[in-house]
C-alpha cells in the first residue's frame, strides 16, 4: 500500500515536471518572488547599516579609549550579518523566477542557496544567544 502511494506521488511529481518544466515565465512564481524582494531588499540595506554602524562605533571607541559596555550590540550586529546572507537567498529565487526556469537541478539549487541556509541557521543560533544574554542581564543585573 505504501509503495503505491510513493509511486503515485512520483508520477504526480513527474507529470507536474512535464507540465510546468519548460512552461517559461509563470506569474504565480514571479509575483511572490517580487513581493518577498520588495520587502527583503530594504531589510538587507538596513542590516548592512547595522553592521557598519557597530563596526564604526567599535573603532571609534578603541581610538578614543571608550568602551562599549553592552555585548548585545555585537550580538545584534552578528544577527544582522547572518540575516543579510539569509535575505540574499530571496534574490536567488527572484533571479531563477525571472529566468523562466520553473525547475532547476538539485545541486544547482543547493549551490545557489547554501549561503542563505548558512545565514538562516546561524541567525537562529544568534537569536538564542541574544535571548540568553537578555535573560541573564535582567535576571542577574549585577554580573
């Protein structure tokens, strides 16, 4: 029974590929990619400036012998750095959609999205570090 379901899903996937594989441009694929990038590109710019301002303030703090007392600033800059990579994966999806390719090979997809997957997972780890830092800073303010 299970083998029949697998076979049926493979046949459905194959017919889907045959139907839309060389169909060219599809509004249903291009529109979501444009919408996500409409939101994502300003986010990438803002994430870049968060990293830039943090680095600039760190250099000026060293130069003028001032110290940034909050390590959360560095964690937020790391988060912005990783989110920049994550959001750049949406540009890849837009490029593929505008090329008219509805399906691309698996290894090509992995190569194009590897940096975005790294950014996604690293940003989740950084979110956890920020949460722990904020929890400890409010629960134990003397440290």
